């Protein structure tokens, strides 16, 4: 909780400037989100609608989901010929180190757009920050009607237990995440950590949502039973290669690489369903998988030298904006080494994608809190 955050500000390596992939993921999930909001409004009388965006980060994506939810509510108002919701209570959640200032500075312009485009006054929309981990309670009982989370739940609450403390024998030597060379004990540790975290997430939201409330969750996953397939983990495999190249030159300690394990897990649908069914408070309305390009789907001929370089750079910037805080904390490397690391990573990624168009698997699910 103290280390993980997206790169702050609006600079060249910031998350705000390098979150096209996350924007694409939000766009892909919009129809499912709109459907969930409309179904909720048709079955509930809501005067003050409580909305939480969990893992909001910062930058242009942070308020886009909230705007879409409000658009959907306004569309329902017109369709039904009456105002379904008189006010919105919006809670933006992320870890304590998130760049909330970036979000708050954008609120005046956001309120202006609400008034100009939707006719909503500031007095009918209350936006608040809610810092803390969503692996636990964040809000009062029965205070929310709709929960949204995108590109967040693949992050674990911690490195899987046992992987961070084995000083005599590094279980996942030379790797950052689950790999073809990882022993079964590493795979089991990651799955156990995900099960514990996701179960706690579901239990916490079941207390906070009203009966009939909805959740739409979108996060990285996989379609295969094998957690070492390229679509579930290969971005980490290639990053480990870039770090190892620096370690061979003595610019990064190889021991540091051996002791780093990403607090990340890409689950398959059955693993998610198991935890939801065990907890028992939600029904699954929809659960779909989408393929997402590593660079967000920009039109580039990757088979040309320029295209390969361009795609590699975009992917490297996107990954850097997300993982730099963890790498900086663990490896304690200087800025010039970090720059070199991601230049190398971009080259490795470009070469890989020119041979195999590996994609992310993004899972989107809609849930209803049981009555």
C-alpha cells in the first residue's frame, strides 16, 4: 500500500500521458456498465445514488467512467419520462499514495461540463476522495448503489506469502512473476493470495452495497488453465529479460531480481466464479473476456523497423507508468538506469510483438447484490 502507485503528474512518463490501454479497456466495458446501470434503475427507486470507482488512479480516465454513468442515468430519465436520481454521491478510491491532487485539480472543469452538457448543478453531484485499500471495508453499510473498478483487481494486496522471505533459495530465480520455469509452489502461492484477496473484496462490497446494487469489474485475466501462457504473463517475462541484461553489466544487482515478485495475478474465469459463489452475496449477470492490444490498438505496421520501434516504445511507456514505483522501491536504481531499462524493454517488446501479436485478456463482469 505504501509503494504501489501509478506515475504521478503530467510528464512524459506519467500515467496521465500513458494510459491508452486502460482507456481502451474502459471503452470495451462501457456497454456492460450501461446495461447494469439501466437494469438497476428499472428495479430500484433511488433518490441519492452512491457510486464508487475503485482504483481510480489519475489522469483523463479518472472521471470518464463517472461521466458515462451520469449519461446513462440521464438517458434513463428521458426514456422513462421522470428523474430517477436527484443527486450523485461519488467516491473516488485508490491507495494513499495515488495522485489525488491531479484529480481534484480537474474537478472545476468537470463540474462546468456537467452544467453545460447535462444541466446538472454542482449541488447535485458530490465527489469525494476515499483513499485506502479495497481489500477491506471503505464505506458505510448499505451506502452504495453502484461499484465500478477497471484495471485494478489484478493487483494483489501483497507479494504472495512465502515468496518474499526465502533468503536461502529464491523460489522464482531470475523472474518477476509466474513463468515456465517457476516451480508449482510459486503458482500455488499466487493463486492462494488471489483467492484470499478477491474473497475479501467481495465480502467488503457485499456489506457496502444496498440490496439490488450492481458492480461492474474489469481486470486482466486469462482464458487458459495454464497461468504461464503468453496472454497472461508475458509482459513480465520480457521485463525480466531487460532487467537481467542490466544485471549482467553490473548495473542492477541480480539478487534483487531474484527477490522481486510482482504483486499481480491474472485469474481465469473459473477462479473468479468460485470465490463469488463461495461468498454467496452476488449473482453473476455477465462475465466476458476481451482481447486487448498491448499498446491499446494504435494503427501501426509492426513489421517495419519504424513500426516495431514505435509499438515497443508505447508499450514500454505504458508499463513504466504502472510499475516504476515498485521497481524504484525494490531495486533502488538511478533515473538514468531506469531510462535505459525501459529503452531496452521497448526494443525487446517490439521484437516480440513483430513475431507474435500477443494480447492481454481482459475480463469484464457484472454482478448484482442479492435481495
